């Protein structure tokens, strides 16, 4: 009898951000590349939010969203795929927290804690960033983290949440009147 080895399906949350060129187009291009990957199934996509830059502030505002996906990739295989998509999108790593055409970060991988040189999960700064937590809450409103803290509790602790504005709802409706054209 042939045994078919089934790969484990992993639940992953990823943030996407862009603040150069066609910001919205960059997000959708990266999302389409993820959807085309046979080992990835995109389950949920948040609305797009516009936020001021964090860290290096002499740059344009970002558009951000968070997705939930299922994948049979290992954490490092997924990281490689995300970096490949960033390179395809023209990402250049010049200034830390600087301008970027596309940025994809693994926020959570199952409920695992991963501490490797090239990957830290949960993402080390996600709990300080409204542009991550607010779209995350939209697709996982009842999420409870490993430490027992809920998404709502983390959002209540944020100091920058007022700077996170819905730009386009997940249904495609323009929430702000902004246009990339």
C-alpha cells in the first residue's frame, strides 16, 4: 500500500505594507502572487488602512492590510516565498523602516514561538503597531494570543491607533475618498 504523506496545514497571519509608487497596486500584486502559490490558500483579507510612517518618518504614508492564510510551507519556506515576492515587487532594503514598494511580514505562525536569526514569531513589534493590530482585529476579532491577552486588550494599550485610518474596505468601497490615480 502506498502511503500518502500529508503535509501539515499551518495557520498564518501576514501583514502587507507599501508606501512607494502605486501603493494599492503593490498590495494587490503581492496578494495575487500569494493566491497563485499552490501551497498557500488566502482565507481572509482585511480592509486597507493608511498610516503615517513609523521609525524613519521622512517618507510617504503607508497603505497596510493583514491577511490570514493556510499553508503547507514551513516557517522558513514561507519567509523565502515572501522575500521572493518582495524582490519581484522591487523592494530595496536601504534604510531601516524606510520607504518600500512592498513589505510582507509573518506576524503569527500557528501559535508557535519562533526565534531564529532570520525570523522571529510572533513578530517582535506587532503589539506596538496600530497599523498591524487594527487590520488584524478586523479579520480575527476574537483572537487570543499565547500570553492570554486578546486582540482588543492589545489595541486598548496602543498610543498610535488614531493615526490608522481605513482607506478602502475589504468589500472594495473607498472609505476615504483617496485615489492612487
